[in-house]
């Protein structure tokens, strides 16, 4: 069993839709949860991070962590064609280890 | 601020040949990472340097892969000899310290035939 599971999609939605992206994990030691966005032929870029359980909002993006269920989510409101990319969840045991465990990524396409 | 630079961007080699990738991290970033991203998968950490010392190389196939970071700045990742399963994108990333906030380069796409 992989430490981090993520549905690869692809996920296709119309412009303006609310998008929900999810990951599950098996290791309860994970404390830090990140979402990276990767455009085609580019390296990943950090989108959001959350420590432990709870919600975090940044503009159109909301990250949620439910440690009791070992489940994290990223919501995108009012999705735009420019949001079309692969979204990778990543997790770490501590803030100063640098070792990230990535999910396989979900490919999102937002159609105009 | 200039980003993480990598070269070459693409490389095609035959199995059993050797190949080397180069990375120049963001200025001032002490930590440098090499990841392997196989098509359809997330990045997998191969090796992590703090300045010019190795922090974690537990997932580096040491019989064929090697990496160095001389003078704590640029880094080189080498594969010798290459296997078909080494076909992947090799990503270099850097961070100010051992942090989840990592900045990635564009990657080198390796095809082994």
C-alpha cells in the first residue's frame, strides 16, 4: 500500500465550477500537508500548506485536513482554464525535514 | 530572483550508457534535492543535500546513481549504467533550509532506449 493515495483523474470541469481534489494517507506521523501545482513540462510549485488538522483559505483555494480520517482536500472555487494542471498532494512528518512524500497527482482540465 | 536552473532539458540515451544532469539552485538556498518523477507518478526523493553534506539518500539506487554537491552550490546527478526503467523526469529543487517550501526547476526528461 502506498503511503499517499491520490486519484489520477483526469478530472474535467466547466469554467466556474467548484473543484474538489483529495488524498488519503496511511502514516499517522504526517503533520504537514502541502498542495503543489504542476503545469505541463514544468516543475511543481507550492500552492498551499497546512499544519495538522483544519482549514486554510487563500483566494479561490481552500485546503482541508482531517487527520482522524487521514484525508486531505483542496477546493478550487470559480475554476478558470488557467487552473488546468496536475495537482500533487505532499506530506511531511515535520517542518524541518524537507523529505516530502508525494501523491501521484490529479490532472485537472477546466474547459472554457 | 532567478529560479532553479537545470540542464539539459532533454536527453535520449541507450541502455547501459551513462548520463549526467546539472542543477543550479536558487542563490542562498542551503538545501538541494533531486527527485525522480516517472510518467503518471508523483516525484520521489532520490537525495537531499544540506550545503555539501548528504542528509538523506535512502532511496538512491547507489549501484548506478551518484550525486555530488561541490562547494555547497551546484549539483550533479549521474546514472551509470542506465536502465530502461530510469526513463523519467529528474527534478532538482532547493529550499532555504530543510523545508516543505521547495522550489523546483523545470526538470530533465530522460529517455532510455
